[in-house]
C-alpha cells in the first residue's frame, strides 16, 4: 500500500510492535517516515527514527493495523485504540470508504500498580467497559476525504472560508468548528483528545448502482448508461447512544438519534446535493441528465431526530415502556434552541411530526405542537402527519399525501448543483426535519427495514438486558463521561439495595422451577391429596416472584451506571 503525499492522506497500513515497555507503530509503505512510540507506563508518545532492536529477552509481538484512533485516559492508566481489521464497503466521490470491522484496546496502565486499591478497582471496571466498546462495530472512515463534511462544505476553498464565515451561519459553521486547514482532513488525522469533542465522529455509508427503471429514468437513459447513487448518513456524537437510553433532547437542544442523510447521484459530470428525506426525484435527475456530459453527481440530504424536548422511555421489562416527559416547563425553551441551531446549519426548516395522535405518543406530539407555536415563522414550519393511521404497515404509496403538503417548501428551497468544473450553479436553502419515536419504520421506510417478530424479540432482549452496559461504553469512549479521580462517584458495578442482588435470569429460573414443581405435584394428587397443597404453594410462589419482578421491572433491567436516567 502506498502512502499518499504528506498532508493529503493517512498511512493506510502499519506494523504494530508490542515490546515489554512500549508500543511502536511503524508505517509499512516503504517510506522513510518516523515511527511512533507509545510508553506502556503512562501513555506518553514520541517519534523515533527506527524500531528498537529485538533480543532474546525483548521479543515483541507483531501485528498489522490499519489506523490509530487515539488515546483515552481513565483513572490511572491510558489506553491506545487501533483498527486491526477493515472492510471496503464502497466509494464516495471516487474515494474508497472503509468499515472498521475489528478494534483493539491496548493498555498503557503499568502505573496502575502504584495506585491505591479503590483506584485499581475503578480502573478495572472502566477498562471492562472499553472491552465492550472494542466489540462494537459501526465505525466508517476514509483515508482520503472527510466524510463528515457535506458537498456544499467541500465546494468551499480555503480562500473563501473566511468570507463565508462572515455571512449567515450554515455550511461554513461546521468548517469553522473543525479549524482551518485541518477541517478538510479526516478526523482520524487529528489527535483523539481533540476529535472526541467535535460534533461528528460516526459515519455510515451505503453505495450502490441505481438499476430501478421507471418513467423518469427512461427519459434520461439516452444521456447516461447508469447513474450511481451514494447515501451518506452522519450521526453527531453529542447525544448518541442506544435505542432506549437516548431519547428526546438535552437542555441545550441537542437531540438523540439525529441523523443527517445525504444522497448523491453521479451523472454527466454534474454534482447535485439535496437535503431531504425522500429519494432523488424526476425533476432533479431529468435536469441533470439533460445537461449532457459523461458523468453526473446528484446529492439528496435529509435530517431526522428525536422529538426535541426532555423526555424518556426507561425500560422496565414491558414490551413498550411508558413515555415520561421530564421538566415539561422547559419544553418551549429547548424546542426553540433546537430549531435555532438547525436554522444556523441548514437555513429554513420544515418540521414533520410522524408520531401517533393517541396514547403516550399523542402526549409527546401535543407537547411538541404546543412548543412549536413559539418557533413557527417564515423560516420554520410545522406539520403533523399520522404515519401509522394514514399509511399503516403496507400503504406507503399514501406518502404522496405528505409530499403534496411539503412540495412547495421543497421547490422553494432547491438543491445544490455543481457543474463539471465544481462551480456552484444552484444551492439548497432549507431542509425537512422528520421525527417519530424510533426513527425506524416511519422516517426510514425507503430503506426497507422490516418490523417482523424476529427483529422485535431481538430489540426487546437488547433493550432490556444489554444496552445499559453498551451505553456506558459509548459514553466513556465518546467523552460524555470524563473519568476523574476527584469526582464524587462510585465504580460502575457498585450498587446498593435490591439493585445489587436483582438478577432477571435467576428470577426467571425460580419462576420456571416453581411451575415445574407445581406441575409435578399436581400429577401426584390422585395418589395423595397432600400434593395438591404443594402444587398450589409452588404455583403461588412462582406467581409472587413474577409479580415482584414485574413491579420492579426497571431494577431487573440492564441500566447505564455512568449517566443515570433523568427521571
């Protein structure tokens, strides 16, 4: 693997030498670049000219790695995070995109032995969470380009960045946040401590060729062989997390499950970007195809996120836990702050609320609608569309009803269009923001997610028995929980009262055992009526245990211990 010129690309392949006292990371592209040495005692780093010599008492372990994410410091030790395997999943504007399929956490914690017993205990607990993070997949990256920038950002040059920053906030805002020339480089190029505080680190990407033939495609096929459709979804880290443990918004207006989706169609040398939830339509593609050339790029981008005020849905062993609005008096302020941020980034905003009008969802929808009264203006519009009532599970063609209500907004705010020279011919000045409860079947119907029984059972299991620990691992890795020796906290495994002994597997085993013994006793009743008493006793004990577990459902679930639920 060749290394690109300095300042343009990262090393794509490295050799990791693990010595007794240090890690050494050596580029393997044949260049004369320096190696990176990381001290195992305290995590300190320095560049060295060559790899240290090996000996019979200094035999290193050697492995190939494909990237260095950075360093994370816990109570007493530091931990180096590297990519040990990757998979090419597609390309973006000609650049290969990789998925990190295997991570490795390398401890630099030899100084832990000099810590006190409490610090060592805490270090063990936190390093266990890093092991969970090590097994978590879903991180995508590029050695060549910054996936976190939309096409409108990439169209800026360094010469016009300062001029853009002097105008209305929007695309240039994120460029400014990333910082001068480094903002055009992948986040992997920046050190971990700096990148962890940035807005976006997790990127998902889907790339495929568009082969569906329909009316509008037939109209443009004379100009092109086949358009290429690329979809990039970017997830901010500010309120990122698992399904049930990240709901609503925080007090600053940042929402959970926020995703910015950019769809790109490449045709005839033109590049178009459209921030919108629906697929690229005929009016855009027909225009692009009619412009001629041998390649065209079209971009379509949408945003979605949780209902933007403070609410929770804490798991309690029920299939659908109840919704709880936290500090309802703050809802108008939080909603206003959220849409102020959206306007700065995207311009005009059309909020489409897809939740039900009845039950718990109805209460959330009503609170959202009431809070929107303070926000609605010429640049911010609001619409409720009861997706389940109108479309059900199969009538997705009825989404045309929704489209008819927002088409004027879409046409008014346009889309980004660049010609073969990269010159801007059109630009998009607004987005449609959609939300439901889970951002699965309602905001994402075009991606074909099936809500069948198997997926439902899997979600129930992970929600109740796995995601609490996973959320802790995410918070630790993303910097939402900063480990400090001085902070007043308990190790994540330290619990008190019922929580310290509650175990759903044990409770379930006791219930099943009770019913089994009740059944066995019942079969012996015809020989001795005394067994009827034992049968009732065992059955009653099982029912009592089941009722106790149900009444204390939250206690028996796997909950986060670093950042507790707000209610």
